[in-house]
């Protein structure tokens, strides 16, 4: 049986599955039950500075996007950081950590851009026995309007400055949680690294409006006739989060900093994908809010089985293994040619592939009089749109042309492996200039 134990930024946990800072981790009652269910760690719901607790709205705080089966695909929220007294949270953290010494207990923090405010809260957290802190530079609503959360995360100088303060005033491992509401995630990641962060985590939620009530002409969730943008999360954000994790993992300047992956993780496979792209562990929020704490058991057993199947004894054996395969467009093999193939035995004759290819792709699918569908190799550009719209998995596949075969669309003979060309060697780029495509605005 594979060993799922992980050490992330010096913090050990029996498995790589942590609950992200959010409602599932906002009190002792929840966290104890989460640990009983099997979660390897938690990042406690973000604490703010001493004083009157934060006030949340008292109307609905969530918007949602569903799939056709009403499965929750995306969730948006306008909740703030914890609205429970600081002292109560700290006492609970201390008790929980004492009772679960083998689990990771990380405390999320968000206080104003002021060194003394950070020193004060770090002193208090240090007394709880917690394993580390996560700096919430990501929350995009409410707190950002008060100069915290994503308002900090969007300014790399602030990210670096606060990280330096935290490292100056605390010995605890420091994870900097980044906002995705920024053009280039490597900029704040680099600032965190230069500020001395032990790790970064990503992503926090994405600015969003999920729906508009057309009777009231108001975005939802609606609070007394008004709506505001909220933070988007859940399965829908996973592709965005994975790209950001991969960018930080492969960027020359940020490469090597441990990454805690967050964003739409619902199954062991999601976690394994993020980890293959360089994440050291996986944090989960929406999936726990949708299916309950016990989903971690599926995650643990699924990851275990997959690792056994693949012969990975520990997670470190596959963490980052897909990173070298992430490249820029200009390095892709332009002589890699495939053609769509339809398996008539599986086809249910719905015609979706035909409509998609005929109307929006390359008119490469022929419909016979008896609704048999076939691909015209001399028209197919291999875009694989038909594969993606076909409701039958495995019905349309892409066949790779071998060296020596002729592409009937272009008349080109597929070159030998050693002669393959990327954009840099392609005759349409006579200067072999990587910037040519950019300067032409393509
Ligand atoms: C209701 C709600 C409250 C959240 N509160 C916090 C918070 O206090 N601090 C924080 O760092 N992230 C907070 N998050 C963001 C999550 O920790 C996580 O980054 C995000 O939901 C993406 O993960 P997911 O797709 O698994 O939900 C919150 C998310 C939700 C849905
Ligand atoms: S791969 Fe693209 S071009 Fe080829 S048949 Fe499918 S949709 Fe048409
Ligand atoms: S989309 Fe798939 S199932 Fe539908 S006609 Fe095309 S190949 Fe057949």
C-alpha cells in the first residue's frame, strides 16, 4: 500500500488532503469531525485582528452554477473572514491541535497592512501550537474594500512586505495564499518567495457574478434589492487553478517553492493532476461543502489504489512529474498530425459531431442517407471538437498519422521523429524568431 504521508513546507500530515480555509474549518466542532473522517490537515477559517468581530450579511451569501443534472459546478460567495471572536477561535485551535498532534493545523490570517497588527496576531497564534500560518491575500470581496485580501494580493510589493514581517515575527512555516484575480500569478508568487515565504497556496476565489434575477433586475445572491460580485470556486475553477499552479511550478524564478493546490478539487484524480503539475498537497472547500467530510475517504482510497497501480510508493515520486511537459505554444510539434475516427458500432446517430464540424469547424464530417457519420480525412484539421461534443465517450477518437504517411488535407508526408518542426523551425517563420508571432499580433 502506498504511503500518503506528506511533508509540506515542513508540516507533516498523514495524507495530502487538507480542508481549505472556509466554512468547513471555521470551528472546533467541524474540524474535529473532519479529522475523524480522515482529513490530513486543515487551514482554519481566516482570523482577523482583535476587536469587534466581522459582520456578515444576513441574507443569502451564495450564488451557483449547475450542470444539467443539477450537480454543483461553480459556487460563488460573499462571505467574509471569520465572524467569531478571535479569542474563541484561538482557544479552539489550541484544543484541537493538542488532541490531533499528527494532523496539520494551519491558521489563516488577514489583518491590515501594518507591521504591528501582524506581530500582534502572530504572537497569539504562536501560543496555540498550530503548525503554520497561511496569509489570506486572496479574498476578493468585502475585505478587499478595506485594503486587505485580494487588494494586497494584487500588489506584489505588499505581498513581499507582509511576508517579510511575518517571517520576522514568527518561526512558523508561512504559506502565502494567492489571488487569481491578477494577470500574471508568477508576480505575486515571486514576491512571496523573495519575502521569505515557505510556500504558496492557490487559488483563492475568482471575482464573479453567477446570475442575474431578471424579475428584480439584480445580480444574485440578492440582498435587499442589490447584489455584489462574489468569489467563485468549485469544479468550474479547476482549469484556471491548474494553469496557475503549473505557471508557478515551471517559471524560472518561482520554480521550487512548495505549492498547495486549491480550486475545484473534488476527487483523488483532481488532486493527483494538481500534484503532477507541482503541487505538494491539495486543499478542498466546495467539494466538502457539497458532499460532506467523508468524501476524503474516497480521495484517500482512490489515490492509494492509483499509486499502487502505477508503482508510486510515496507522493513525492509523482509530484511535479508533468511539469516538464508543460511548454509554450511555440515549442509544440507542428508535424504531429491526427485525424478523427468514428466508431460506427458505438455511434447513436445523434448528429452532434456533424453539426459542430459542419457549422463551426471544417466541414469534415459526412452524413450518409441512413445517418451514418464518417470523417473526410482530406478536410479534417484534427481540432477534436467532434470528440468533445459527442455524448458517447470513446466513440470518436483521434488517430495519429505515422512517419511516411501522407496527410490528405495538406499533401504533406509526415516526417521522421528527428525531423519534426516546431514554430521555431517552421518555414512560415523564416527568421526562427520566437517573437515573430507576438509582433504580428497572432
Ligand atoms: C463560503 C466560502 C468562504 C471562504 N472563506 C475563505 C476564507 O475565510 N479564507 C480563505 O483564505 N479562503 C476562503 N475561501 C476560499 C477557499 O478557501 C478556496 O480557496 C476556494 O473556495 C477554492 O477552493 P474550492 O474550489 O475547493 O472551493 C472561502 C470559500 C467559500 C466558498
Ligand atoms: S476533428 Fe475537427 S475537423 Fe476533424 S472531424 Fe472532428 S470537428 Fe471536424
Ligand atoms: S456525436 Fe458521436 S454519437 Fe453523435 S453522431 Fe457523432 S459520432 Fe455518433
